[in-house]
C-alpha cells in the first residue's frame, strides 16, 4: 500500500486492507449498468417477442461489457495488495 | 499425487482448535506445486487439465463426426446440436452465412475448448477452472486478436486498415482527432485486454467463491460449528450450480465477442 493510502487509513482509523471498500465502490457502476441492461432487455422482449434471439444476444453482450468493470475491480483488489 | 499438488489450503485446522485460524482463500489458492518436472520445466495441475480439455474436445468431436451418418446416432446428434448452436446462434448472426462459414470451425473449437476448461471447476477431483490462470485466456484472446488485425489489413489494405481501426470518418469534423485517439486505444490496446480479463476474472471470482465456502465448511466442521458448516455446505452446492451457468455464459460471451471483432474487421464502415 502506498504511503498516501497508509495516511488515509490511519486518519480514518481503518486497519487491514482497504481493497474491500474499493471493490464495494467499484461494484456500484456495473451493478446499475447490469440492471439497466436486463431491465430494458426484458422490456424489449415484452414489446417484441419475435425478436427474442437478437435481443438476447445483444443483452448478453451488453452484460459482458458492463460486468467486465466489476471483474477488473475484483482482480485489482489482489493486484494492489 | 500429494495434497500440495491437488489442494491449495491447510487441511488440519478447525474451529475451536487453538493455535490456528481461518485462512481465507486468495492468490495462493491458484498456485500449485508442480506434479513433475521435465528438464527444469514445471508441469502442474492446470496444465494437465488444459491438456485433458484438448483431449476431451478432440475425442468428443471425433466420436461424434468420425463416421458421420445421414441418420445421426446419439453422440452425433449431441455433436450436431452443439456445432449448430455456435454456427447459427453466434457466427451466422454476426458474420452472415456466406462470410461466416470460414470461421465456424475456429469459433466452434474456441467455444468448446473454453467451456470444457471452465467446467473443470466443478468436476470432482479436478475442481479448478483452467481459465482462472490468466495465461490461458491471454493465449486464446491473442489468437482472436491476431486474426482480426490480420483480416483488417488484408481486407482494407494498409491505409484503409488503419482507418478501419481508428474509426476514420471525415464527416465527424473537428471531433475526428479525439475519436481517432480513443478508438485506437480502445480497439488495439483495451480490447484484447478486456477480452482476456473478462474470462479470467469471471472464473477467478467464481473459483474463489466456491473455495471460500468449501474451506469454510471444512473449517467450521467441529463441535457446535457443524450447524454453520451445514449452511456453508449448502452455499457451496448453490454456488456450484451457479458456476455451471456462468461457465457456459462466459464461453458464449468469449466467442460472441470474437465473432464481433472479426465482423468489425470485415465490415466496410466501422
């Protein structure tokens, strides 16, 4: 952990690794994003059931793009020990 | 095979035993002692599983299509369903029937190879997703990366290829330099990185979850802790089922993105 982070931890009275807090913050964005994608995907499916295949493919692709951020967050917790 | 080469955690420790505590899974859960060495080259469990995945995929498709009949048998039936799923559901959708046919074998092999490598995560004794070692996804993502960069320059020529990669479009006006820089970084540098990391991190996180609850079950299994161990064990089973779903999704996403990248390379306008 860098010196600056160390100081912040001391000032806030934190002990241990701050990475878990960081991951909590990092998960907010992707969480909202995945919610939007599946919400709108379901809406699209309800409006136009014929296009189910196309919608589902794009839905999963959007989900993958969005989720990548959360996953990078998980890995970074280990990278910045 | 000793415990060190197969499991990566302490098996002696339990709740209420003084002198030891719960050791959460971490990066060390992904490091295995080598099974054997060949001239200084260490061969460990993930490599063995990767080799086995190759054998499984080759064996399955050989058995299914080695002696293909007009009226398919049971195995050929399953093989055809799998092959057609990737061909129609992924390749044809992204690339179209005419252009796509050439890439079907690559995509089918990628899909099943990645899927089998993921599935090792929940197979007893193996219980380790090979793709949670980042070098395996990087290798696979590099194949796709090299393919689409090669296709871009082959299809559009040198100048046209760069225009395709950087999203060159005169009608953008003064925003163009900005777009060129962003697209350059996003396409050439970030894209292969996220392509590999998406698969890796999913399997990494999934394996951590399962290992977490498994170790917790083992650790809690002592005295009164058995009550909690039961709950933890149920979570292990639930997570295993969830992982089965995630593994298939991730293999699907990996190939879906590969198809899209190839499609982007072949497209006239970016």
